[in-house]
């Protein structure tokens, strides 16, 4: 599955992907920042249900369950949400709130985000979708007293045109002359206006950037802590917050117990001169506490905050999700429970005690940071009046905004991000096992699909996704898909973020290339695999393109590199064969993958963008997914997951480890697509060796026709 | 010839290389800034002879001529300079000046630089060498009232130990616990001390950095504009400034006349909202004015400054160097002459007129920038008192220091740097021709050397360098070597910056690898080539290492890449074959090369460091020089120069040009060193095709035994 890598160290894909679309179509340029600026900063939306009166009244409909459902069903559900209410009526209701005495604003910015920078968010937090009617994953809505505009990028122009009514201006981000949201606000509002946001839905850095941008026209950024204006008008039709029960992620899969993880974290805090940390990324909390949840589709996480001090740890979560087993698990690890909505009062209390927090202003929301800052200043003031200035002038190291506020020590990246990325032996074992079961399901699936197509069945792209899910569901430990399946026949394969919609998708054409990018969440691991096949006879051009993508895939797979190597250094290996004939692809080559966790994780990446300077490390997992896309014709992508292992080199120049990759994915690559004359002997050997491993590892897990299919599809390729 | 690439966009190699040593031995690490911090900032020394009274008294000895001399002779000359005077006597004299009423300082910093950030500098500007006795290319001397310390890097520790007397503390930059010069000053001086520099010898950025660093201890940075304290004590023994006659670089080689170049430059100035530019890099001045000089060894440049406004252009140069022909050439191009020493008064006068200068604070010296700043502020003050604030608050775009000073618009890179790097058809033609004549000289040389060695001659590394020079001198248009030849037998080849010294170098051992890195300046082009050979039977390990270096060389040579590609993206191609067995090399892979100009130029590079983000462009020239070095055993490097050309790809994905390389260098690569079994068929084809081109292009230029040698050494390699 492809991922848009961000130029920033913080995995910005988190703000670029939705539950249904994973790849951003970004204009290629020499610039390292290729995200359409006018939808940046993109902000994730979600706040827990704070104990404000306005919030306690909301809770009628059930949020969609997270248990795996066929693509067809999920899609229909998403499409149907709240479209009964005319959009201009919503806008009118929203604007009426602008002039309420306690509010008094001129504009309101509604981002896509939840409060945790999540890639997949719960339906009740899709406020931008509710207010605008536009359901794409990326977009920012801005409403003034007389205008409403929505920014989205090239992936969603057509969809937004269909979904927005005439009250809305569509801002085609990235197109020439299209202003950013801030530029537009500076243009349409009279100087000195009040622009409001929900501070839970903006990272501190994003809010500061917006504040600075609109300050050029003397606009003021107003933080509405106690009320989300969209929620106010959404009211009774708003889905409930998700409340799936939390489960313990067994130690045999997690490998390290919670007490040890907390102890390591506390050492890092002490080393950095901090005495506490606030964790808001949902996968970091799940990993650290060996818990898994079901609050959002595709990611086994639960909505929560975690505060770890040197002495205690507090999990801020809706207690209805906490089973007795989880309660004991947490108690054993010394973790106390607190209501999700009480996070701000905890932050305030920590600040008033002078606690030095490790905060990442690029991911922690502005509500938390501002609360900490305000209370921290109060604390310092108290010390000053007592004549004790000990805690003053703490250095703010590596803070991305470079500002000094309160007593925090600020670091760019959460220490948990890297700890989570470097897998232990148990996590790796789980990943290997999950991949073999996934491979068995795929062997059964491809056997079925080829049979159906050859018998002339008319299957839609969605039919195919649904059937794949059926096969996966039969595997032990299956929980969910790890993202919405990208199933694209012919030209649809060239749409990098394509996800078929029921009733609006193609029949899988036996005469065209078919691209299938899918993955699953199992109890012990997470998978993500892309294969591109032809059911008939590919053209010479299709074969040449496929073969060059494959050569890039092989070159990256076989790379050996010093242990200090940054991911982007390896990216060109995957492109060089396409480059020889003037071809390329507009996405990165590899993203991190969690162990029974998020299918996209940082901090590492392998990309043509040079902003992410995280070295690859032993134990990390990355995808290897070069591609080639010919508009209106076909798409090719070949994706395996790789584990970064120590290479067994005869020398270790510089006294450092050299690294290499171990394949986790074992599904045949269609030999029919390969133009053998382009391959070197070594490349043919690679392919044959891979297929021999596929047979060896996966054949014990399948039988009957699937076993025959696996045998047929793992035979050695020979030079004609 | 290898080059240390700098992490900064500005080619920092300029501060890391001397006329005799080209490669920095830098510790490999994951950090992108690999320069030993404690000798950074390194500052280049040279000021023209300003019209201050103290300077006009200096001029007795002749500066060494720049015409090409045998390595042996040059070396002896350099070693002998002024070592008669005991160093402590010099220090005593220097310290006496500290307390003179007009001076009154506590410390003086003496860098290696000249006023132009030159790689090769004239002897009269080697002030750090004079005061300390240490003649290595890189180093900074700092003298306080009771201490004297010299910072240099690992290349020079042994040499510095020998050359420094007991008055000096050797600071081994890069070693654990060794302070930087600023840290040391902050440590040894009482707070609030006065630390002085010659502002001509520091770039503005370097001076600001020093100022900020020592301000931590409340030290003040004092700029001594009117006197260089070392010159004061050097006095009558100081060599004269160089005064080689300037010559016109003929249009048939330059390709574009001066008027056209000035016109393009003025368009760029206008586009940037500037009305003038100060050019201080000597190769930029030579290129812009189609002039060549002989003021320093190896680089055909003359000491000068150039100021180009929208209406005129003024060359600040010693008029004794200006021949009648040059005078006419300049007059035709509308360029006026001014004395070299009058640059500051010109800058002052421009500032007082409110001229908006394009200045690069990373290369223009602090004397010029500070003068401009002071006069600019005076100008603004004048405007303010007249009530006309028009020129206030100019935006300072991309200024590396981010400071706002005076009316300048500051840009990081000089626009001439890129214009010079992109060669026109005539420059390329000259480069191609010069390389063929150079190849003929090398064929004759290798024929001679192999004969001598096989007949048992005992030749030193210096003998070999001298003989190579003899062969090159016979070629049409030969002017000079383009750097001191690196001629290393056996273990000496592993010292990346090795230059043999007469009387202190090895006999070329027929049983060991021999590395020869050399180049020449011709009237029409500049060459730089490295070959590594064995005169007997290489070991299997030597062959494996050589072959992997060759595979990297081939991979880079054959690369095709999008026109937006930054050099560092290609670097890994040259290393990947070494990486497979855990080997690597600690230098970059490619540097820019001037056309009949400096052998090292920016702005492009191909390096494992990621700081230089200049995309490679059609018309640029880069070296391709992977290597491998085994301490105390052998060194391997294979270097050709390449021209970046448009690739003739069947597709142009993204609507952009794809680029590839054209080889300029045509000298056999020793087949004997190749382990054929490691090569792919395509790699064998590359080598055979290269040798067939070498024969075709160079055989018409040689005869007799050299022709036979060329034939023998261009036969196809066949798989056993």
C-alpha cells in the first residue's frame, strides 16, 4: 500500500490519508516539499467528550462498528451519513452561532483531524464532512459570515465538485493561483477580524502557523475551548463516540511487558531532563500499554491520552471500554484510569506543580499545549513572587517552533515513535506468522479470481475486494482490513488512491492489468501487499514497465547499506530502472508498518523527498513498493514488507553494522508480466529464489486448487 | 581528484583544501555535517594591499611564479619559506602589537584564508603558516597574550607536531574533548576580553559566528581594518603579492562574450530587485570577464574584485597585471579598471548612493559587508531625516544569517556560480579536446612507467609525478597542473590526501597497488583523472575491492535521472557494490569542474552528505570517483570527468528532461585489476565499450610504443 511521505520528520501522512484513500497525487518538482501548500496545515479533528454542558447532550446514534465489513457495506454506510440536511441550512445554523455573546467571531476553520493526528478517524469526528458534505479524507473548510470555502487536493477535485452545494467555493489546492486558507482569510475579511478554531483539532504548531499567517492582516486567532460549533449544529444526528472494548495485546505478541516499556520511557525522560510526558498518538498509547482497541476502522487503537510521570501513569479513556481483564492488566503495570475528558485538568495540575513535560508541539494539540503553557506561567509567577527562580529559563531544545513557553522541555519526536518502530523478536515473529497466513488467504483468493475470470464471470472491483475479505476472515487471528482495499482494473489502477465505490466501479477486465493493494490486521501482525496481474496477454509496453518496476523492487530488496543510512538514500535504487527510459512514479517507495498496529507509522520512510532524515535501524519494518502509472491506461505496483536486519557482511568498514532486508511477504509475482530479456542473471535468480521460498513457506498452509495455483505460480523463470 | 563536499550549499571545500592536499579525512557518521567542528569556521586569508600606510611598505621578495614546476621543486620551495626566524620571536613580536594604543587587544585569530575564499592561495597570504610554522592547508592559529594554539584536522596532526615549536599548543580538531577555537577563547580569556581579526580574512557569516560564539563570555570581536598584525612582523621577508600578467580567454574557448554575460547578469540582478553585485570569488571574475590569470598555482585566476552595476562594471585589480590586449578587451566590454585596494571606498560610495547590492555573506568578506552595512545605515539615516523612508525595511531574502542590515538584498548563492557551472558548447568542446590531449600524455606516461618498473627502475612517487608533468607539458595548450599530483604506492594510496614530498616519499613498489590522481590546466580545458594499477599480480582481495569500486563507477556513469535530481541522490549508486560486502569510502563521489578554470567548483556535487540540494543540470561537469582505502595497505580510486547531458529517453514522465552523463576522460582502466566473475554482462559491455572508445579517440594522438600500449590496454575483457 502506497504512502505519501512527508518532507517533515513528523509523519505528515497522518494528515494526508483517510480511512479510504492512501495516496496523494502530488505534483513532482525539484522542491522537497511537494504537498499542496494551500491545504497545509491540515489539521485532524477529534475531541473527546469534554465535560462541557453542550457536549453531554450529544449521544443518540451508534457509531459504526469497527468489525471488518465488506467494502461494499462500509462504502454505502459512509456515503449515507447525514446528507438529508441541506448544506446551506447547516451553514446558516453555524453562522448564527458566530454572533452569540460568548463567541463573537467572524470565521470558523474546520479541519479534517481528530485530536490525536489519527490517520483513520471515527465517524463522530468527521466534522468537516458533516458541515460541507464533502467526505474525502483531506480537506479544510472555512466559513465566514458570508462565504464558505473548502480546500482539497487533486485527488478529490471531482468528488468535491459533486458533493459541495452551491454555497461552497471549491479551492483546488495546488492549482496555480489558488490561495491558501490563510491567504484567503486575509483577503476576504476586513482587517482585525476574529478567526476561530477548536484548539483540540489543531496541533500546537499548526495553530501557531495559522495564527502567524492571519496576523499579517491583524486577524486574531480565537480558541474555542468549550464548544465545537459544528457539534452544536450536528446535535442529535451526530454518531456516538466509539466505545469498542479494549483488549490486552498478549505478551507473546508484544514481547516486552508494560512495566519494562514504562521503565525505558522514564529513563529517556530523565535523560532529557523531563519528569513527565503526554502521549496523544493512539498507536503509541496502544503499543506502550500492550493494549489494542477498536475505535476506528483499520487501526486497532482506542481513543485515549496517556500521561507518564516518574512515579505514575494515567490513562485518560472512557471507562466503559475497559474490561475487567484490561483493568487488572493496567493495575499490574501501575497505570491508573482517568476520564478521557479530564485530560486538560490533569495538564493544568501538572503545570502548576512545575512538572517538566516532554511535549511534541507538532503532534500534541493546541488545547493541551496552551493549557500547559498558561498554567506553567502561573506556576513560574508563583515561584517568582516567592523569590525562587529555579525553574525559570528552562532551555527549549529542538522545539520545532523555537519558542520558549513555560517550563517544558520540548523535543521534536516522541521517544515512543522510535521505540515502537524498532520491533523486538516477538513482534517480528508475529509479523512473520501473520504474513504467512495472509499469503495463504491470498493464494486462495488469486486461485478463485483467476478461475472466475477465465470462466467469464463479470466481477466488479468491489466484488473482488469483498471476496478477498472473505478469504482473510477465515485465517486465524484475523481482525480487520488494515486499510480500504485498492482494487483497480485498467485505468483505475493508474489512480494511485483509487478505492472502488459500490455502484460506481468497474468490472475487472480480463484484457487489462489489475492492481490490488490490500492488507489485514491480525492478532499478531499487520500486512500490506500489492500485486499487479494480467488475466490474458499483457502488451510489450505493459511488460517492460512491469519489469522495470520489478527491477527497482529487487534492487531495493537486495540493498545492503551502512547502519547510518537515511531512508531516502535508498529510494533511487527503486527508480533507476524506470528512469533509464524516462519513467518515474509520484509517490515514496516505503513507509513504516506497525506490528499488529497502524499500517502506516514513522519515523522512518524511503522516499524521494529528503526531509525525513531518520536512519533505518535494525528491527524496523518498511514497505518496498515502487510503481508506475500511465494515466487512463494502467497502474503497476509491486509491494512487499521488509524487515531491516543486520547484514552478514565479511567486512564492517567504519566499525559499524551494515544492514539488509528480510522479506515478510510471500505471494507470487506474476512471471507472465516479466520481460525476461531485460533482467540480469542475478535478477532472474532473485525472482526464482523468492518463488521457491513462497512455495516452501506457504504451500503447507493451502491445499487443493490453491496448492496447485501456488505450485504453478512459483515455477522458475527461464531465459528463452 | 577527490573532493571533500561540504554540507552547506556554498562549496565549503574551499576552506578545506590547499594547493597541496585535496581530501579531508573525515570521520564517517550519521551526521550530515562531517567537518571537524573545532576547526570550523575555517577562514581564508588574503587581503589585497590596501592603501593603508602599513601596507605600502611591504614589497621586497618576489612571489613564486605560477608556471608549472615539477612537484619536487615546488615542494622544496614551500618548505623553505621563512623558517629562519624562531617562532617564539615571532609570537613575542605579535604580542607586542596587542598593547599598542590603536590596537589594545587580548587575542588575535589568524585563519588560513585569503580575502576571496580561494582554494589555492598565493604565498604572501599564507599568514597562518608564517606565524605558526605549520604549513598544512587547513588550520587556524589563535594567539593570546600568554598562549598560542593551532587547530588542524586529522590529515595534519603529524605534520603539525613536527612543525610547531613548544610555544604552540596543537589542537587536534575532531578528537574527543578538543575545544573549538571559540570555546578555547571563552575558556582561557577573562570575561570581556577583546578578540581581534583581520575582517578581510573572514567571510561575513564566519565573522558573525565567531562574534556570537565569543559573546557568550562577553568577549568583543574587534575588526582591525587597517593593519594585519602578522604582516606587520612579517615585513621585509614577506613575498610580494603575485603579479602574473592577465590574458584574454579567447571567445572560441569561452563561447559567450563578456557583454552577453554581463547582460545576463544584469537581468538576474533586476529580477532580484538589486542594482549591483560585488563578485569576490576569483574564478567567477575570470569566467565573467573571459580573462585568465596566473596569481596562484593550479587555478588560472588573478586577484581582483568586480563590481557590476546596471550601468557599469569595475574591475579592482593591480594594473601592472593588465596587458594592453586585456585593456582593450575590457574596454570593449565596458569594464573599467580600479586599484585592487580601493574596493572598500567603492563599496562605501555605492552604499551612500543607496545601491541595492546582491551580496553573499557566506563568501564576501566581513570587511566589505561591514563597510556596506555601516555606509548603508548612514544612507538610511539621511533618508529618514529627509522624511523619506522609501528604502527602509528592504526584505532580506534567503540571507543565510537571517539578519537585516542596510539596504542589501542578500542571496545565498552568487548567480555567477550556477551560470559558470552550466557549460556552453564551446566550453564543452574545449573540455573534450583538452581531455583527449591529456589522455595522449597519460598513454605516453603509463607506457614509460610500466617499462621502467618492469626494467627494475627504482622510481620515487615524486619522480613519477615529475615525469607525468613532462609528458603533459608537451601537449598543446598546457599551462599548469590543476592540483598537486597525488602519487601513492601501496599504503600511501590509502592516505586520501597524500602528496609525496621529495626526500620523504616511497619508491613505487612493483608488488603493490599504485594510485595516481592528477590533472592539468590547458588553454581550453581542465582535467582531473585517477587511475589505480598494479605492475605485477594483484591479490584476490585487491581485485575484489577494485572491481566493486569499478562497478560503482559504472553505475554512476550509466545513471539516467530526472532533470530535478539533486547530486546526493546518485551518490549511493557508486557505493552500493562496496556496501554489499561491508565496505565504503569516506569522501564524496563527485565535484564540479571548471572549463579551463578551477578543478573544484560548485554549486553541484555528488556526495553522501545531504546539505547540497543543487539539482544537476544539463551542461554541468562532475567527477565520478568512487574509491576504497585500506589503512596501511592500499588505496583504490577510479575517476573520470562527466558532462551532464540530456538523455535520449523514449519517455519523459512528468514532462521534464531526463539527464545522463557523457564521458570526457579516455584513459584505459587496467583490466588486470578486474575480477570478471563479479561483473554482469552489462558491466563487461560497459568496460569494453569504454576501451573501444578510448582506442578510437586517443590512438590518433599517440604513436610508437604508446600506441602499442594503448592497443594492449583497450582489448575487450572476456568472461573466462
